[in-house]
């Protein structure tokens, strides 16, 4: 993870965890700023240069409103999705080599008794496919604010095809949330696999792993804020 991502994750977590203190300090700062503006006659300067003051105010709004909406809106925006579970391949998949054509026995001379024709060779077959045992875990939030509930089940649905099933799932919303598989039990670690963007904050739905992904080393499912490199919730996978 980059230093910028670490600092962003620390800042976001600090603001969320101390949101009431931040709100009080913000109000105090705003009142203090008004008192300083009155003391130093800033309002008189604004009245003398209304065009410049308006331009500065509009520029500040253009920057602050989108940033504020991006950071704050996920706190109260919720989405829900319910999907049926993915079906596991019902029929075993049998891999066979190309059939070998049968070879007819040569005709026997008239003076000899005819021999029985030779049997056709049987094509070798691979053993039928059996899905790997599923692994599941229960979500836990990283703190009282970053809650996580429900279960995650990692399942092989077809040869080499994997999915994560989230059931009775709910998580604190945040900017840029993704589903990850981590080699650590309760944290993001080097070698973590980005699976997909989180579809919804609530519900029961499927998350398919990218084609060719081998989840053998995964030990947990993470809900990870990619923008700020911050962990919201994790589910430790058990057999």
C-alpha cells in the first residue's frame, strides 16, 4: 500500500471514529472564524470587492461540495440486492482423450479357421470433477462504526470457477468499497486478491472471482475501501 493510501486510511478512520468530537470542533472553528472575520473587518473587504469574493466563494463550493458529498454521503446512503445462489455444476465433468478407431482383424486364409475379431481399445478417461469443499466465515466490523454482519462462503461452482456468496449481509457504506480475498485471517496483506466492486451494502448476492483466479491461499474475505486503503469488515474462512 502506498504512503498516501495509508495516510488517507488513517485520516478517514480518525474522522469516523471521532465524528462527534470532529463535529463539535468544526462548529467551534466556524464560530471562531466568524469572530475573527468581524474583528479584522473581512466583511467590509468582501463588500468592497463583491465580484472577487463571489468568484472565490463559487470556486470553493465547486471543490468542497463534490469532495464533501463523496466522503460523507456513503454514511447515510444504503443499497440492497437479493440474488439466488449460483448453482454448482450438477453433472460431473469427465475429461476424455480422443477415441481410438477400432482395427479390424485380417481375413483368415480359406485353409484356416476364422479367428474372433479383436476388441476395440477403450479410450482412457479422467476421474469425474468433484468441487472443492466450500469455506465460510462470519463478518466482523473493524470497530463500532465500521460494522459488518452476515456470512461469506467461498465455493467452486464449476472446474476452475469460483464465487463468493454473501448472505444476510450488511456493512457500513463508504467510498470505493471492494471485495477482496486476503491471505491473512483478519487483515489486508500482501498478495490479497481484488475480486470485484461491492454490489450493495445489504442483502444476499454473489460475487464471481475473475477467471483464472486461484483462491487456495485465501484465508479471509474483506470489505476494503480501495480509495483510502481502509478495512471496513472481514470474514475469516473456515472449512
